[in-house]
């Protein structure tokens, strides 16, 4: 089974139906105004989490510094413990598993973008 990283321009239908038919899982951010998004778009308190699951699709709304909306078909709707570096030192905190998987996948994308910026190539 393949895994795809998607961006905020996606739809719930794409993740739930189209990609799963092709045996491809997905994980990515999504805007709250998309048709079929199961969670309210209201503001949350920091560290508050909302999760909904339908079949293999998990919708997560989590607030760290800002509200993040994640749609995933390759993660369980559970919390995992991660370590964060703060001014006070290393702190352990609970984070939704789809958020951890998204951040792990985005690390490679960000690193690729950084490396690509070192070698400018003409686009004519």
C-alpha cells in the first residue's frame, strides 16, 4: 500500500473514496470549510483535541500554537507521547498520532526544499 502526503487543497471525498480505491493511504492538512469535514470550525483552547473516525478515515482538529486540521487514512485515532524542547528544558506531551505522522512526512519535504534552494536552477 502506498502513502501520499496531501496539502490543504484536498477534499474529504479524495481521501475517503478515491485514494483508498487505488490502495493509497493519505495524511495531510485540510481546511475546515471543505465539504464533508466532520468537525466544527470554532476556536479551541491550547492542547485541546477533537477526533472523528469513519471507516479508515480519521479527522483531527488539534491546537498547539495554532489550530491544525488533519485528514488521515493511515493512522489510528489515538494520542502518543512526544518530547518537545522548550526554554525550561525537555517536556513530554500528548499529541494526536496523525499529527506526528504528518510532521514526520513533512520533514523530508522541508529538507528537500531547503537543499534545492542551495542550487538555483534556471526555469526558462
